[in-house]
C-alpha cells in the first residue's frame, strides 16, 4: 500500500484535528475502550497512544506559547530602553530575543510533528458503536429483527440466475470480461431495460418520500473519501487513479454526503434528505468461489442511495424511519426479506448502528444482502465539519445516516430466480409501468 494513502494529507490535518474530540477520549477513556471492544477492535493501545501524544502536544504548545510571550515582552522592553537612551541594555535584550527565537523554531517543528502523528493515530480509530449494538464477532451473530414476504414455490426445472441470464441472453459476463475484466457485467436487451426500470422506480419511490435527487461525480478526491470514513480504512477496496489522486466511488453516499462538507446548516433546514443513483466501483479483493457467482458479487454495479443529515437528538428515530422506507420498497417488489441488526464484529469502520436487509434467493436457497441502513452519528460530520447553530446559539454537529434503496445486482438475481415460471419470468406489479410489460422474458 502506498504510504501516502495511509496518512492524512498535510493540508487537511489542522482542519480535522480539533474536530476529532480528543477531550471526549480523555474524559471517557474506559468507556471508549469498552465500546471499541464491542467492535472487536484489535488495536486498543491506540487509545493510550492518542492521549500520550495529546499530552506531549499540550506541553509543546505551552512551551511554544511561553517562549513566544517572552519574545514579545522582551521586544517591548527593547523599545522602552531605546526610548530612555539605554543602548547597551537594549543590545543585550536584542541578543536575548535572538536566542529565544532560535529556540522557538525547534519547538514549532516538534509541535508540528507531534500534531501530525496524533492526527494519523486518531483517524485509525473507528466510530464508537451505539449501546444498541449487540455483541458478536461474525455475521452468524447478527440479530434478525423481523421478516416479511413469502418464499416462492419454484417449478421443478428452476435455474439459478446465472443460468437464467444465459437462457434469456440478458447479461453477458464473457464480453464484459473481454472489455474490462472479470466482475464487470455487460447488460443487454431486456437486461439493460430492467436496470433502467429499477433505477427509475427506486428514485421515484425516494423522491415521493421527500428526498431530493442528485446525480453526483463518480470520482472523488482524498478529502471527500476521508470525510465519509473510506480513508484510512478501505484503500484496498477502491479503484485509485494516481495521476490525479482520485478514487472511483464505492457508493454515491461518499460524494452526496460531502455536498455539505464545511457547511453550517440552519436548524430549521434539518433534516436534509438526499437520494442519488450512481454506478459503484469496488475491487472486492480476494473475492472468489460459488458465493460470488453471477451477480452475487461484481466490481461495478448500479445502486440508488438515500442520505440524511439530521438533528442529533432525532437520528435514531430517523434511522428507524429509513429502515421502514426501505422495507416498504422491498414489499412492493414482492420479495421475501429479513432485517438484521448487525453485531459489533460485522459493522463497518464508520457506523454506529447498522441494519442489513437480505432477500431470499429461492433458486440458490440462501439470503443475499441488498441494503445496509446505518447511523453514523457525528463520525462523518465530525470529519466534514457539517454543523448547525441551535436555538441557544451553540454550534453542534449534525448526524449523518445513509442506506441502500436499493443495490441492483442481487435484487435482479432474486427477481429472476423467484419469479421464474414455466412461461418465463414475471415481474412484480410495481415494475410493470416502468418496464412496460408484466414479464421480463
């Protein structure tokens, strides 16, 4: 891994430094460690290292300020002595100022180095999980919150989606691999039309619920990736273009949330609701085997996202509303689903609490994840400096949330598999208007 990817860019250090709330870690050291343990965080020594570096930073800052104060007071004395005609005394004071200035630069250099080291250590800490997060290390320990829909009864000659797409010639993996590489599907004919229909339906469903639609850039800079927590954490999962220092987006959450970076939002403008469609790009390094066959896992896929910026007192209420929104959308697709609350060991770096949606794939006889809905509390807005001024005039960080509404590949896989009949693949009623037919093939 390129070292420059691991370190926070120098131009961003001062910007993010004060916003990472070392004071909270100092005042709640044991609680911080306990909550990180829920996420099975392995580098607990970083907490102590952060506090040690901050103590060193404070001592150096005090030494710098004290030396600067002596320079200022001695310089003032020089003027007073000159006014009195005490030339020899003023020359001695000038020598004293020169000595103090020679001491100041090394202190400043050391202070900058310690601040840089502190910042690079701070950004290695993941978000603290909510107290609502269940303990656990693996996906097997996630908690099923509720389920809906009915598992279909398939015909005896039913096929998995990777055989159905060949049968009906709607997705071409071989040509996609020729054009780019493995994991880049080429949708064609009614397969491409279904993608377009799903994207339009998902966007319309979201905008009808009060979300404003955006069409974001597909590449982001380092500051944007740091803002949402992709860096330093997911360098290996993102496609990187070193000539421009840009990253291909793994989800539209990244550019959309950054729309409000460095913005002070008016309290009466909250909540801010945004939705966006985008292609998503993920390297998914090391993915192989039957679990990633067909559309189960690809490097480029389409997804519609919902993002909210909300008052911190309302973020968990909004999280439940977003979960309900995605659940209603899945119900319209007439697919069997379940909602899971992720345990600490299965959560992302930036999340405080996450619900996953899984749809049952009847032909594969397995559950496939199609959405994650997460509350990041102030972890992202802390980095992006997204704030509002409350009724008392106090500046506060907003909370950020996002969810997939929805990711297309596994939705398509389940629509194909669960709706196959002797006479072709039927579509749920909600898609008839968008696709222009009640059957795919």
